[in-house]
C-alpha cells in the first residue's frame, strides 16, 4: 500500500474509533508503522491548523481595522457575551466589511 494511501486509511480508521493495534492488523502493517505514521500525520495536521489560525487572525485584524474606532471596544465587548449564532453573523459581517450590520448588532445587544 502506498504511504499516502495508508496514512489516509489510518486517519479514516482512527476516526472510526479503532486503536493503533486494530489499525495495524486491518492494514497488515506493524503497530510501530501505524504509530510512526500517526506521529507524522499529527504534526502535519497541527502545522496546518496553526497556519490556518494565523491566516484567520490576520484577516480578522485587517477587518477590525475597517471598523470605526468608537465601535471596536463595544463590538468586542458584545461578542464576549454573545451566543454562537450572533458571533457567527458578526464575524461574517466583519469579514465582509458590513459596518451597518455590526451597528445593528450592537444596537440589539444594548436593547437586550
């Protein structure tokens, strides 16, 4: 089995709840091979998550700079206490540069 295909299969089987020993048996490789592949996959996945998080943070910082200064602290304060749905809508509006939607969210938060 090619290395990439085996690693994909390892992820799939791991997500199904199989142990490394069960995965090794199913794939016909040693537990040591599964363990090594898992360590490599885990490191790769963590690096991808880190890179993605950096991109998201940079994008949010850039978007937040478009919000008028007088609104920034109000917006951040409102987001701290908002429910997940409101946060999702606020972040979408923030990324889209929709200042009017953010103002409306702040007005609703103030009225509640």
